C-alpha cells in the first residue's frame, strides 16, 4: 500500500504571499491531520479533517486553513505568509475507527518564507 | 488536557550499548502513547504504540517501551544500539476519541550513536 504523499516537497515564498500544500492519505484512510514542525516550537497540531469536515483545530491563527475532498485528499492553505511560517509541514492519515488509531506521516513539505 | 515531557534533549551512547530515552506524560483520559522516530529530512515513522493492552510494548528494530501508570512514564529502550538508530525520537500522547485533540508531541530526544 502506498504511504502518505505530500506535494510539493519544497517551497520558497516571500512574505505576504499565500501557499497551498497538498496531502494524499493512505488508501482507505478517511482522516487527515496537519502538523507544523519548527526548531523552536517543535511539532504542533494544526487541524484534522474527516469526511470533508474539520473535526478539531489547534491553536493557530485564521491564516491557516484547510479542506478535504471527497476522495479524502486534503489541502492546507496559509495566507499572508510571515517569516515565522517557515517550517516543515507534515500531514498524517488514519483510518478513523473511533479508537486510538495510529497516524501515519508523510515526508513533509519544507516551506521557506523570505 | 494532555502533555508530554521528554526528559533528555540529547542522549549519546556507544554502538552496542543499551539505549534509554525517557518520557513522562500527563493526560485527563486513559492515554494512548506512541514513540515515533524521525531521521534527517524524513517524515515520522511509528516505532511502537500503547493502547491499554499489555504494558510492555514491543516495536520495530528491537525497540520496546513500558507503560507505568503509577509513574506516568513511557520510557523507550533498546538492548544494543546500532549506528542506524541515530535520529530524533518523539514521545507522543493521544487523547480520547481517537485522537480528537490531535497528537501532542514531546520536544524530542536527539539520539547520538558513538562508534
């Protein structure tokens, strides 16, 4: 079974621009979560989507948004980029059984904001 | 609310010697606990998970962890370190409802293997 895929792997943007990252979950997984990883703050939960609905959200400003499509693929958007948004953005998928499902991570998208 | 504390930011061991990475957790629910490993420029790979079954959990690559409720600990061990074990290790707690609060990560422990 193919793993979680994320595109693009690397991005360079300038302040004020917006960016869209894409994530394709493992086949059959219906939940997608997004995380931000930075040297200072570590790994932080952004949000989770299931059945095209945001189910939970971490403590991030409204500039960070996402959506999920009917095929479970997800996109994350960051508007009005700031230097501090430079990070590795990780996507994870799980099957959503209602229990403590394991989340499987993709390789990440490295975003650099200049 | 849930939290995770990894007690060491860096651990250095010699190849062939035991590895101990320490983790304490706090959770309002019966927690699910995980250890993930991240090699440079790679995503996170699951090593093992605890979900209220056996307290001693065996994972991949010879790693295991023991859940101790009385000590709120979930330390990761390996009897004999290998050079390929050099990586960043994250202890992770998941809340109730299948992770409805998202995963909460520790700050990570950088494992260094000396030849």
